[in-house]
């Protein structure tokens, strides 16, 4: 667990999302699906973000501005510095035979890095609008659908599913493929097991997503 | 002495952070295991955060067989935070901790805002615990009472060896979009910088009311904050919410404190102890 103050290299808009590139320094990119706690300027608590891209010398995060913390992070400009802690949690298992990435909305954030590590497997991605679907350009080999079509309609049977997206999507994916690896999300204060804030009830038991997840398998 | 506030660090998942402290305070242990409250459990506010964890813990049996032996290997003195719903429950846990040499002290959490309050008064709990253990007993109090100094004096009379001031204060945050409570259980405990003036006032008042040593906590972010708590009358200071944002806080805060003491010409932290009362004392005697 390493925390460093790093510099923003670029802030790029991808549809409604922000791709924030920072210089990597001594931080390791970790395993796809792991996450980092990003300092949100002017706010008390950092925000958890999975790694989107691990280009040489950089770490990049795809962020949706949905509240004061993510808005502050998305407003960072090249040269601004922020503290980054990570990588944290458990990522995806990569020892799969026939991977299929299933993502929804900002849940596609970890897929560019995951796709790279898995050799660009097929992906099915769902978004609420064409504007949001611009993020699909970051994921190679992706088939895209926009609401009211659902991403589960694009899933073929017999594949090793790795999924990230809103909870109803993850539940629907799990009903179809009980063995799917699912990356969950919850508000977190610390990201390293201290606050017990990110406990979510999965299959009747409460799990701390930051240390037992965020990727969980049935 | 620098500690963590109970519930703000898991020494078994972050042992290096715990080793940066002079003592590690556990999450509150109750007689039975508790899953804790329904998510969502945390929400940030403009100058603080709310939590409603609800004393999630493995219960005293598993704590003694699994957690305590592992904690003892850290090489950091262990303070166990104890909770319950009756004075007897507190006493039972204290009695079971009494024989464990690895437990340096017990903090009685009589002030958690996120569970139903104990049915008996804080002082009855302290008195029962006192009969059950020879360990140092620290009473963790809430500032949400009409006169905290009365409670502090009563804790002293009931046999407390020290005071831990303060616990979180009950607060509410609404989701900016839906205007519904941000937390699953609606209200939670407010911590962070918003709490600091309240906590300082509590330490200041209780230092004047009793001669019990005090662990001060509430919104400590920097070495300067630690110095303020010491000046107000705290012998020890605990880091809480700051640990969530910065696991390196123990190391950073110590360095900042050393620089603050040196810049102000204090030989050491004891030299700054209770200095905020000097003015009041001189006013009282003239």
C-alpha cells in the first residue's frame, strides 16, 4: 500500500466522462479491477477509482462527475498534484479461457486495462445514451448497446464473464452466469479496511468491498 | 502519546499504520457478534463525515481467540474498546479481558451514537466495569449532554482512570439529488474537522473539572491540532477520520508536532500540556 503525490499529465473528455492521466511515479498499476484512492481537492475524503489505463509512465482513471468529490477531481488540470493511494483490493482473476467483458456506464472504467492484459477479448457494453457510449472507444473489440436495449441481451452462453457496472446489471449478469466475476461498488472512506463503510450485503453476508472485493466471484 | 480513535483503523489489515501509533485502540467489541448497520454506512459532509457502522465486530469470543492473539504480535500496546447494552454486559467483557496481559487498557464506549443507548447510565457501567477488572479504564464520553463536566466527575467517582473525549455527534446528510438521507439508517455519527472545536471545549472543560488524564480526539488532522488538544489538557491524542484519507498520518502528524513544538520553544510535548489554562488560572488568582 503506497501513497504518493503525483502530477496530472492530461485531462481528456470522453463523452460525459473525464479521463484523468497522472504520472505514475513509484506507484504500481496492480491487477485490473484493483483500485486507487484519489485525493479530491477541497474535500475530506479521497474517492475510489479503478485503474482505466496503464500507459508507460502513467496511470489513467475514467471518472464520472456525480458529486462534489468527483467534480473536484474532474476539474484538475495538467500540473495539478493529488495524493494517490494504491493499488488496493482484489482485482479480476485473469486465468480464464474464454473471457467476455460485460460493462455498463462508468463501469467500463477498468476495461481498457483489463482488455489489454487479456489480449483484447470480446466486450459487450451498455450505456444510457450515445453520448455516454463514446467511452466504448476506449475498449477494443466492443459491441455496444444503448438503453432501452440491455447488455445482457448481447451475452452469449459458455463464456467466462468479467463484469463491472451498476448493481441491477451485475445482478442480472449473475442470474445468467452464476460463476461470473463481478466488480462491485460502494462508498468508501479509506479503501484499506479501516472504516467498515463499504460493507455490502452479498448472498446474505456483509463484505468489506475494499479488502474482500471489489471483484467478487460466486 | 498518539493513538487511533476506536473504529478508525483495522490493525490486522493495516499493521504498518498501527505500528506508527503508541497504542492501538480496537473497534468496539460487544458480547455477541454484530454485522453492523444496513448500508449505506458513510457519507461525506462539507467539513466532516458521517458514519453509521453500528459496532460491526466479531463478538468477544472470536475476538479473544482470533483477533487478540494476532494483535498482540504487532508489538504495539493494545487498548480494547468495549461496548454493550447493559452494565452487566460491559462488566462481563471487562472480566474476560482482565487476565490477558496483552491488553494494556480498556476503553468503555458508553457513547456510540449509532446503536441503541445502554439502558443504564454511563456511571453504572463504569462502576460495574471497575469491579470486573484491574486494567486501566478509560470512559469514552459524548459531548451531547447538558453538562459534560458532571459526567466526567461521575466517571471519576465511579472508578475511571481516564477520559476519552469525544465520541462522534449525531448528524444527518441528505443526498443532493434525491433529498433522501444519504445513510441507510438515516442518521450517523459526525466526525472530522467539524468536530474539533466541540472536542477542544470538552477537553478544556473536563481538564478543569477533574484530574483524570484525557485522550483528546475529534477532527485532528495535523500536528498543530495535536498541540491544541495537549494545550487544552489532553495527555494523549487520537487520530480518527484523518486515517481514512491518509494512512501516513501518524508519521506526518508526529513530524508536524515536533516542528510546532520546536518553533514555539517547547522542550517537549509535556512542556505544552494544559498551557491553554494558564490565562484562566492567572485571571482566577488576580
